[in-house]
C-alpha cells in the first residue's frame, strides 16, 4: 500500500487513475466497434461467397476431369 505525504500526491494519483480509466473505456468502445464490424452481414456474406467460389471451382474441375 502506498503512503501519501500530502493531499497533492493523492490528487495527482486520482487524476492519473481517472485518465487511465478513461483510456481503458475508450479502448473498450473501440473494441466494441471492431467486433460489430467483424460480425456484420457483409463480412459473413463475403466469407461465404469466397468459400462457395473456391469449392465451386473444385467441383467444376472434378466434373471436367471425369
């Protein structure tokens, strides 16, 4: 535990802790936005489309070779 010698030290630590809390809060909001974008329907559709395209091409190649 830290021992404080004056009110000035206490206030300085309180300001620092408050700024750290605000920074952490902003980082959390940014992460929320990133997760929301990652799970958007456009991203899911593009991933599904690329998978279908990949397997569709493989299917066509198999059909041609048989």
